[in-house]
C-alpha cells in the first residue's frame, strides 16, 4: 500500500551517529514533518521521513476498530519495520534510532513501538495514542528497557481523547518505557514550543 519514497536528509546513515524517523500527520507530507527537525536538537542525525500514499497512513480514525483500517495499517507498520531494518543494516544500533511523529503519524509511531518494543534511543509523540477502538494488549510485546518517550496532547483535542493518551502511557510504562506525558488545556491540534522544549530535554538532549 505504501510505496512512495522516503525523504532522507542530513549525514548519510553509514556515517551518522544517530537516525531520526519522522512521521507526518493525515494530510501532511514528508517535507512538512522534516521541517520539525529544525526545531529539535538533532545535529548529526540522519533524518528519514517516509511519505504516506495519498497523504494518509490509514483511512479511518485511529479510534476505529483496527480491521477497518486494514490493509493500510499493516502496510504502514511494515514500512516502519523495513525502515528500521534498513537503518540497522547501515550499522546503527537500535539505541541510535529515534522517532518523532505528529497526530496520525504519532499514533502510527506509538503503535509500531508497542508492537516491536526494544531499547530504541527515544520517541516524541506530538498528539497521539495507541490505535484501536480500545487498547489491545495482546498486540504488544517486548520491553523498552528504560527507553524515554514523550507524549504531549491537548484537552480537548478534536482527534485524540486525553483518556486514550493516559491509557497509552500506562501500557508503555508497563512495557518498561520511561514516559513523560503532558496534557495541555486548550492547546489545539498543533505542536507548541513547550512540547518541543520537553522533547529536546527528555529525548534529544
């Protein structure tokens, strides 16, 4: 389903000390989310931003039953798995691989991480939660072994209920992640300077 190119910027993977995978939101584009890297403390990172076909990773709300978002959801998760594998083949260890995503991209990122938990470098989710009409613990396996994860979101948010953010944090903590969750009053569906500052300090510092 997802066959379009990944935009790569920064140093080549073979010479980079770290890699950052950036995932855009619904209706967004790889170039959009790449601009976020300019606000993160990621000098020397190889930057990889895959482009979703049709500018969306899956067609329905992330709160729909997972089957309603197939086969797009599995295709997007497979794309991430392949991207991580490609990075590792260039000599980077999991601890040198980082993630950041916004909205639908943050949901996809969190779902991928929970389904493939290990000690990556860290992840910043700007407005997102685990995917499904409910939490499906049986989908998740592995251990984060102390990996730092930041999740920021708004109360209210038009797409991501605060309770799903809290439930997501609880699952990730159970799986060994060190989660910093911050829910802002009336932030809107955006990324704020405070979120970026926290992500830089906790994940990319």
